[in-house]
């Protein structure tokens, strides 16, 4: 049953909340830039953040629509930039982060989560945040994924990246490289694979998706000669799931080349950079981050705050556009 709060004159569209991100970065710009595209005709976009910051971004980008402050989704107006305003008493810094920036970004995310949990919006799209800004604000989270999991009380969650070349699901996420070997044994790899299969069935409509699993070590360990993770841990789990269409573990230096030719539905990467270096190399401006396991759709551009180019009106918004398009698509299948 669709529990969403109805919006005036646009009941057939999904409600999508877009957070401000760190206001010192490109988040406000790429959020406001959406209103220069017809994506606004395909959903009800609601921005969440400080209205004064959004007004500044609007001027830089020469966006024509007027901004309207709303208290709840039922006040939504067509042909307006609808903003749920978050007041801030501290001075926001532009082109760099600060404690005030971190607080605003965090409040924006929590507001979006509340709306999604209540069914007022069917998806949220998060603009880039600064982990340094969160830390300065005394907020101890390494990223969006962990925040979303915490405030939805989700234990089984994973970070997925969707691109035009391949879909990559990370087994471990925001941890130091030195901890990866221990973590891939501690974190349930079978659970990661099954979450990936569920994604493929639900959103890609693949009943028996082809899954590629990467190894951890050079040459995928060479049968224990260059590390035991593949032989002792990864391969046995793949064999336990032999009723599924899973292949691997493949050497990390060849799996993505193989994927470009054999077109698997999903690649399981053992750690953050193993999966994201090839993905960003091929599709830096187009890839989208998706959180799997939480009770609503969440997508995000696959890039950071870009303080060096922020507030110049030159930020590439393609990943943000793709994130909104994917959020709409997935919300329709939820």
C-alpha cells in the first residue's frame, strides 16, 4: 500500500527528498541544478536544508523557479522549488567545511530519513557530505551508509554502485585497508551475496542473475600461495551457494576486464577501493551510490563535496541527475 502523503495536483508522482549535503561543497548547487532539467516533471522534488544557502545556489545557477518554504509535504506546490528549511544559528562556511556545516548536513539527513520512514517520501537522494565536517560537529559516523543504517535500525545493509558499465556491491566499506582481511572473515560474505541477488531480482528483474566475486589477493591467492582468504573463506562460500549463478573468486586485476566482456549483473568487491577505482575510472560523472537493506530507496551521486570547485557554478550534475532518475525507477518497483 502506498502510504505517501498526497501532494496537490501531482498524486501520480513519487515524492523524492534531496538533502543539502555539506553546504560548503557542491551539494546545494547540484541539488538546485535539478530544476533546470525536466526531471522535475517526473517526480515531486523536495529539497531539505537551509533556505538561504539554496537561494545563494539559485542565484549562481540562474534558476528561474521561485523557492517556497514548506513545513510538510502536503504544502508542496508545482512549478516551485519546495524547501523544508533547516535553521542554523552558526555561520556556514562556503568552499570548505566546518562544525556548522556538519551539523546542518546531519540534520538534513535525519529529516529526510524521518520523512521516508513515515511514508511521506518514497525515496531520498543525498548530496555529498564531508566526513571532516561531521567530525568537527562531534558526529561520529564515517558516511551516509552508516547514518542510514543507524537511524533505520538496519543490521543487514550494503553499499552498491550502479553505472552504465557494471554494478558493484562492496563487501566491506569505510575501513582502513589494513583491516580488510579480518573484516571479510568477520562480515558474512554469504549475506553480501544474497543481498546482491535480492537486488538483482527486485530491481533488475533477473531471476537467476550472474554474479562475479572478486578475490582479495594478487592472482586470487594462487591456491593459498599468496594468501589464504580465497581458499579458506571466499571459495567455500561460493560453493555453498552453487545453486545460484555465481562465479569466482577472480583475480582483482582482471575481474573488471572480464566483466566488461561477459556482462555479469553484479560484481562483489572485497573492499572500497577495489570496486570503486575501476568504476570511477570508467564512469566518474555517471555512477550512482545505492544503499541496500534499508526500508526505503536511497541513492546518491558517486562523488564527494569538491570544495575546490564549489560555488563557482561549474559542478557537473550528471551523477546527481542519474541518482534522482534511479531513485524514481527503484521507488516504482519498491
